[in-house]
């Protein structure tokens, strides 16, 4: 699963049924991250802490109770590795630049 920042800077959640990983794909080459920055906080080495509820809101599965439960379960599994903070409700993702 990944958040896509399209050429206009708009966000969408892609591959939303894949619960094995999470990243950000930036097609603006870092030129327009304002929508991303509205739902996240920058972290080290081109990573962001993203509000998990905002990720859910981007998902086509946002109203599917089973999808939402699987998403939170994925975050619980990532927490011991430092990629989710269950107390703040955030998920950490790295940016992959794409053309």
C-alpha cells in the first residue's frame, strides 16, 4: 500500500489491499508536498509520520469495517519496528521518488 502524490500534488491511496508494506510515491519529485504535509510531520531521511485516520480517509475501503481492522492490525505489527505509534495514531513511511 502506498500514498501516491500525483503530478498536481493530490493524494490517493494505491494498492490499498496490500497490508504488507507502506510507503509514499512522489511524482512531483519533492516539488509539491503540501497535501502530504497537511496530514503528516516530517521525520528523518525523507520519512514522514502520517496520521493513520487520514490514511483511512484516503482509502476506498474507509467504510469497510474489515479493511479498517486489517489496517490497524498492520500498524500494530509495524509498531515494534518503529514504523507505527499506536499512542499517537501515526504510521511512518519513506518517500520513493517516481516520474
